[in-house]
């Protein structure tokens, strides 16, 4: 970075201050926003945090408020916007060490004059009594650091430690309002962290002060779901600026920091291409009117043992054998199990892996949150650039989070797959082995473009496999229920089943 403080940086800060003044004068037209650089967060805030204003970041212990605030500053420095981190709790040595684990070279930024820590924690007398906190001293400390760095972003972490020492709520509110006003007057974009005792009800923080003196409030939650916890954020208010409503999942990754995972609204329609690709099984291609629609989502639903995984391996092998890359995410079986059970064209499983056209990743669902699983899938797709994707099975991932988190995962996954032109196959388990067709619960069936149901049909002295295409958006398909067999030669689909009672029951007709 250039010699510090540079004229260009100071000029940029002056320009930002002028922009803030103009925005204040024309509040009805909305405010300019500063991109935070935190992945996904600028989508939720519809462009970032309002420029030159104060944002309260409130949350319980463990909701990574400090990491979130540090990421906000780190992305600023990367964009040529120097930063000041005001710590009211942890010493700078601990903060520097902890934040550096996310790939932020804070020590180098400090040496360059682009980052400065201000230790402003409350002082205790030798007798153990804590002195009343002085906001005027705090303002002076921050002002000096801002002057030395030409900072544009400031974090104060955490106000809870000093507000606990303020006996007069009204006075504390006025002092805090005065401090924020002075910082805003310098054109600074400010993040203030406060701690909540629990999920907020009424007042955000323990003291009921911060939300009344800040322009924006972002709430971080760390709630228990089953055996694990899920982190979400919500923008509760943003004066003069639009933002997206509701909770959004986020996670924290080593070497990266905070990653917010908003539910994507793109690519929710059927794939753009009208072309068809082979399922790897000629008879199934015929049932589907020439194969699976390219860039679409196909769901194979059926009970355990119906042949879903094997059919998926045929789907991947058909692409990999001609040199197209195929990616398999397995959440129920290991690659060794899949290879051992492969028949027919899928026998080339190991050879295709060795050739590099087929990549197989097996993960235990409970090893991570759904947000982390989604990020891993995205990273694998970005690195491997597959033409086809298979997830086996999405039902197993239900165990990794709540129903709401699972729904958001499915929407994000299918949207991402379509946005990246992936022909995708999802498998899902159903509870019913025979009788009327059973579909998986939840949203996965409605998100799929093509829905193929597999099941067992009982006949006198015999149990047969059956398959039918229940829906296919944008094209004709076979509506009959057909017999399916599995042999050493692979999967074969035969003639329509005769005299099958209850194959299509009331449930199927209503879907």
C-alpha cells in the first residue's frame, strides 16, 4: 500500500464526508451505502451499510460479534479504507492473534498505518473499584487514532462493558449520542457491538440504550437446533435505506471469516437450455422424452434399496465416460461402498475417478451445519467445474439442521446449481416401501423440474421394482408405471406393470 496517510485516502474520506452531509440533507431520497465486503451480507443489506452512519451489532455470547466487526474492518483495509478497532474488553494482543486466524495480516496493516487498535477498557483502582467511565476521553482516543490512520471505518467492541458502569441511563444515552455524532461528523462508518442476554424481546441489549442512538441495528443469533447450533442474522432497522427482511444463516470459516448465506432468488425457473442429456439408461431416456433436460434439477425419490444411488452412478458415468466432469456428493455411503455395489456401466466408477473426470466426496451429515455443507458444495463446484452434479441423498442432510434451515439449504442449492448450468440429480428417501406412491416430505419435490418415483410392488410370491416419471417441466414424458430390474448388466426398464393395485393413489393425484 502507498505511503500513509496518502492524499488520495484523505481525499476519499473527505469526499465520503461530503457525501454523508448531502445524504443527511436529502434523507427522503435514501442514503448511500458502503459495501462491507463480507460475503453475502451486502446482498442482505442491499448494498452494504449506510455510509457515514452508526450500526449496532447485537447478539448473545458466541454469536461472533467481534469476528463480524473485525471482518468489516479487514475488508475495508483491503479496499484502501483504513480502520480503527476500539476494544473495551480484550487486549490488542489477543484480538490481533484471534483475528489473524482468518487470513487478515493485521500486524502488517498496523505497520503500514492502515489499522490501529485503541485499548479503551475501563480502569480499576488499586482497591478494586472501577472508575466511572468517561465517554469524552474515549472520543479523544478515537479521534487521535482516526487522525493518525485517516480511517474510514471504526469498530467499538463492546459497549456493554462500559454501559454497565453507567448509573444514569439518561446521561449514558446522551453521552453515547454525542460520541456517535462526533464520529459521524468526521464521515466515519461505525459499527458498535453490544451483548444481549438472550434472544431479544423488546429491548435489544441489556441496557435498552444502544438501539435508540444508532441508525441501524443488525442482530446476530446463535440458537440451538437439535444437537447443534445455527447462526443467523437479521437487519432489524436501517434508517433511510432499504434492506431485506428476515433471518439469514451464516457461518464462520477458518482463513475466510464470516460468510452469509442468503436464499438465492435467481435461477428458480427451469433450465435455460431445451437440450436433453442422457441419464445413462436408454429406457429411462425414452420415458423422459429423450433424456433429462439440461441445466435442470431431477429428483429420484424412493425407499431404501430401490436403486436410486445406482441410477445416479449411471447418470454420472454417462457424462464422465465422454470426458465431461461429474461431481458426486455422498452423505450416506462411502466411495468404497458405491464402487462395490456398482453394476453395468457404473462398473467404471473407479477408473473414472482415477481418470479425473469423476470426483467423489463423502461427508457425514452431522459433521457440519447446513450452511457449511452448502459452502463446501459451492467450493467443490468452483474448483472442479463439473457438468453434472449428484447429491446422494438430500434426505440425510435433514439431520444437520431445522426444517427451516433445510428448506433454505435446498432453495440455495438448487438455485446455485441452475445458475452454474449444472445438470443436477438429487436422491431422496421415502418411508413407504409399497402401496401408493410416497414422496419425500418438505420442499425438495416442489423444487425439482423432473420427479421420478421408485418403489416396490408386491405380487403373488414376488416383489418387483417399479418406476414412473411423475412430472417433467417443459416437455412430454411417459406417464406409465414400469417394471425396473437390476442385474449384473445394470438397470433395465421394461413394459408397463399390469394389474397393479393402488400404484397411483389419492396422494399422487393431488401433487
